[in-house]
């Protein structure tokens, strides 16, 4: 996270230097960028769970609505020492689930109607343990902050490209040179890509960790492995998902059924390959 913050500062410094601002002025703009990122992180820290649930069209339920699901979550919370999260249902027949919230005391887990209908008790227990592990490992908080940082660098790059086309004369008066402008344009193109790759790499690592932590709770790697296989083979699209929320789900809801296997394609995956996750789970026997 610290490296990510320095990366944003460096990128904004290059943008402002390319526009002709030098010394304290360039550093000042970098500071403003970090302040904006901090403000965005503050609001996302407190309200991201509500925003994600609203985007996903999830409805909160009570114990009387689904006693079996509540007991499953409650038993795993007791085993893990975590407080009981809020439980939401997404009225969609595609099987999937995700967790969100800034900390264990303000966590929420959303299940699609499809995952409740299509998984066995042990499979659903494995999925629930995986999502509770995201909460216990504070993955939900970290990925929210990372998403905001990626958005900040994308906005800064877009702002630079727009202003560079409309401030040619002022740029010359401030002493901007063509070489720095070329470097700035390259940075504006590459910085959002690099930031996204960092975000996706973090997401993939946290999925592996949640798989392992979930198995420590259930002591049943086969349950989670079977659930992952069943969800990945399901053909129904998840209508409520989009690119902004895809990384939250236990399996990418926007997955291409004919995923490329090449190393370059894997860099842009929000989740590790299902085959690799299942292989690692089977090694935990």
C-alpha cells in the first residue's frame, strides 16, 4: 500500500512536471493528489459496503427468512471468533457470493439465490468459510482502498491528457519541454495499466489466502473445491455483477468460458485459475 501511494505521487509529479510546473509547484500538485485519494478512501472506508450492496441489488434478510443459512454462518463465526455479519440475498439464479465491509464488526456477506439452490450443505459451508476469511483477513477493507487508489491514478492520467491538449501556450510559458511531455503522455497511458495490474495481483493472492483460511475453519477442502468447480461450470450469467464489483465475488462473475491460458492473459484475471485453486485445495488433505 505504501509503494502504491508513492507510485501515485511519482506519476502525478511527472504529469505536473511535463505541463511545465517545476519544483515546489509539481510537489504541491502531488500532495493534492494524495489528499484527494485520502478523502476518497475515507468515504469508501465508511460507505463502500452500502454502495456495493446497492449496486448488486442485494436485499438484507433476517434469520426467519432463511434459518439454515443463518445457522451455517453463525456456526462458522463461532469457530472463527468473528462477529455475525449482515446477510444479504441477490435475487439471481447464477451461483456466487461475496463479502464486504470495513472490518469484522461492520461486515456483510451476499449470497445469490442460485448458490443457495445449487450447492450442497458442505459446499455452501466451504463458500461461507471463504467469505468469512476475507472478512477476518481484512481483505474487504484492503481491496476497497486499492480500488480507490487505482481510480485516483486513472483520473489523474485522464486529467493530464485533457489539459495537455488545451494548454499548449501556457505550457510553453512555464518552460515545459517536448521530452518531458512525451514522458508524461507515456506515463498517462501506462500508469493506469500498471495500477490495475497491481490491483489484480493483490486480488489473486487474497483469493488463495481466503481459500486456505476457509479450509482451516471447515477442515474440509473437498467442500470448497467442489463448490468452486460447480460455480465455475454454471452457464448462467450474473446480471447484478459489473467490472467494478467482479473482484469481490468468490469466482469472477464476468468470466469468459474459454479463458486464455497464456501468462499475459493471466495478468488481467481478477481471480486465480479455478484449476490451480482446486489443485492447491486438494494438496491440503
